[in-house]
C-alpha cells in the first residue's frame, strides 16, 4: 500500500488489542492494518498489546548473521532493527513497517538475549518482508502520481466518478455534484489532491457511520456517548472509557457486513473495555460469524487505495 504503516504478508497478524492513548485514558482499539509480523511465545485467539506510546524504551541495533551463500562461502549481512519494550506483550514479535523498518517488540528487557537467535532463525522471512515493503513503496509512488477517476465505496453501495481539471495558481477544490460525481480542480502535478479526497472521505463516512452506529446501538441496546471519524493508519476503530467511539473513514472501502462487524465490535467495548472472554462472548451474541468477518477484514485491508492512507 502507498505509505502504509504496516506491510501485509500472507501470515500477517491483525489482532484485537487493548491500548492506552497518549493522555493515559483507557481505551480499546482494533487494528486497521496487520503488520508483517511473526511472534514467539504464548499464543491465543485474541492478544492484548500496547500502543506505540506504551513502550518502556526504544533503541536501534544491528545484527550480523548469515544471509546468503556464494561459492560455498557464507556472506554475513548487517541487519538493522529497532527494539521496543512492551510490557503488555506476551511474546517476541517481529514487525516490518514503513515507519521503522524492522522492529523487534519484546515483553521485557530480559527477552533481549533471545533477539539474536530469533533474528537468525527468521532471516529469510525478514529479508522477504523488507523486499516486499520496498516493492510496495515503488508501486505506491507510481499510483499516487495522478488522482483516480473512480472511487468505489462498498460499505454504502456507492461508486463515485471523478473528473479532473488541471489548474495552476488557483485554490485547489473538490466539488460534489449530482449523481455521485466529484469534480477535482487542482494542480494535478501536486499531491494536494490526496488531502482533498481524504477530507471528502471523512465527511462522507461521518454522515454514513453516524446513522449506522445509532441504528446498531438501538438494536443492541449498547449505548455510546459520541462518534468521531478520521482517516487512521493503524486502527479501524476505538472506544474510550467515556463511551466515545472513533471510527476509521476507510471502513467505507469494505463490504457492509464487515463494516457492521467493526461497529458492533466498538459498541461491545462500551460494556467490556478489553478483549477478554466476556468481550468476545458479547460480540458473538450479536454477530456469531465474527471470526469469518475478522479474517475478511484482514483481506480487505490489503486492497485499500493508497491515497486514503
């Protein structure tokens, strides 16, 4: 994806996670993207993790290990990586992201001694993930050179056509016209059109999800305080202790049943601000097929338009 925060691979993990915001207020969140990741240690159907703001320390290190063999001679290659301690993690996790490259998440400082062994055993996976990331960035840059001519929003069964007008020196603008038509007036050589489309996407999502969430709240009898919609890179949604629900505008790009599942997921957090067994039982009460939808959400994450990142 264009400038994704996380890279997707076939075994990428999108796990439900409990996190704490920068202000320290408790919240539950659901990841919008699955990092290219491998984890080691205890396993579970739902794992608890801490957000990027919850690390105890961050440092950058390097590891020299065997990479490839040439004429029966192993050539050592330096592998740079970032270490982040997450006391809520239950295993060592390897992630490859645009922001940090290779990141090693450890549950405690004591786990540091296992890092060289984990990196050595997973060298092939790491190199594949890094190459995949590089290839994705090349494709992203190419795709972001010009605005799209069509935007499909499966969640609300809409397809918008876009006409483009190249103007220089005038204020960029995006006009919403009849019959699901958008007219973009901007310097098409500039990247400003991405901001215009993202702003429009948020407005459209705010209107759609406000009514949608209200309807689901009435059906489930799960109340909430208020709703906000933003374009987020790493979360599909979150719910604060005060019952404020935040949703990702990019949910408009997924199928309606998947979007409904995410909204129900956040509504359930108004009762269970965690990912305990009680929480998943509550989710299953309203959506028995949540596991299937969760997997579908992972797949849908891989096809999001790059301009919406």
